[in-house]
C-alpha cells in the first residue's frame, strides 16, 4: 500500500503551492487505495503559531482532504531525534561547529570576487571546524553548538559501491527544476563538494529539517514523498542520511512551484494569495484545483 504525506510548517497561512502539494499527494493516495498522512513540521518553535496550525486543518478540510489521526507533530518527537543525534555523534559522523553565518561567508569568499558556492542550505560549509570531530566517542554531545555531518566520512559508509565511483540513488516520478526524472544518481564527489557538511542539529533546537524529515518519513512508513522542486537537491542529503541510518528511501515526486503573475514563487508572507483569503472571497475548492492546473 502506498503512503503519501503532506508536511507543512505552521509558520504562515497555506498558499496555492501548498494546496497543489497536498492535492497531488491526496489524489495519488485516493487513486491508489493508499493512505494520506498529515505531519506538522513545527520544530522551529519561535516561528510556529497555533493559529497557523489550526488554519492548516481548516484549509485542508475545506479542500476535501482527509488524513489519518492522530497527526504527528515534530515538536513531540524531540527526544527521539536527540537519540539519533547521539548515536551519530558516538559513531564520529558529526562535528561541533561554532561558525556564525558571517564566519562562513568570510571563509568562503572567492579570492577573485564572485559568489561563493551555494548548496541546498546556503553557502557550502568551508570546513573550518571539521578538525574538532569527536575522535574517541568518549565524550558526550556538546551543548550550545551546531552539529554538522562530516559528509566525506558519512559517504564512505553510506554510498553504494559503483565502478565509476561511489553513488547515491533515488527514484523521481516528478522532476527536479532541470527536468531530472527517473533514477537519479548523485556521486560522493558531488555530495562532498557541492553540498558539504550540512547542519544536522541546530544550536537552538538540537535538530534540523533534514534529519527530522528523514526520521519521520521512515517512522511513519511513508512510501511516496510529494513536495516542491525547491527540495529536489536536498533529497540527495536525505538519501545519504537514509543509507547511513539503515532507513528505506521513499519514491519522490517533486512538482513545479506555483508562481505569481511576475514569476515569483509564492511565499507564506503573501496573505492575499492564501487559501484562507480565496475561501473568504467565495472561491470553491474546484477553483483552487483549476488555479494550480489540476483539472481532473
Ligand atoms: N515542512 C516543509 C515545508 O513546509 C516541507 C518539507 C517536505 O515536504 O519534505 O516546506
């Protein structure tokens, strides 16, 4: 049985892009006799608000979407995340990092001007604190510091051996922003050089989106992940983590981003284009389907 999920963060009102994601996942679950799950991604507590969570439930119901109860809220999963962070720390896959955004920008500034190399999480980490990696596994996870994945070490264990160099794979049934589809391959060199040592445990909340999403998709038995193309590159990180932790890799369907008339991606700040605003203007769920190009 296929298991689809929609995993919004309650940091603003849902817009057309969210409706598109949720409807695609819902339609896929319905037409395949599968399950549809809703997960509230509220690890970033200061940015999350109960009224936005309530609006998610109301908007989805209005759209005609039904989900299994109880809803998983990531804020209730924090101790299970810490357990995995500790395991990764003990296995010497993480290092503590003190660098501020400014330190990273300075250390990464190209000598000839130009722009630093950007990965899915911003500037690719220049490696400054990597030499602080826990070597003995004897001391506990440091508090008050970000913990980064040592990508090269992780790839050594997590990559699938291949004659042309070690690789990571996932199946894409939608497409990335450059039309990537089918069996997607990522080399360890790409992961190390273009993505780098990403943060797995933020200093403030002790976890990051990447680790939480991978753990919860596995915990909830998600078989199909439907989400925007902006997360296509980040999926390579997710596959590294899945292989490293012995978790299954779901099938991914990345979809087009819904843009405004100027071609700008919709943002949660744009309340005038929220699902709630359209509801209040008297539009119907069918109108929303048509606006995002789902006419069936
Ligand atoms: N919580 C993420 C967001 O609202 C979604 C992440 C995902 O679908 O993997 O953008």
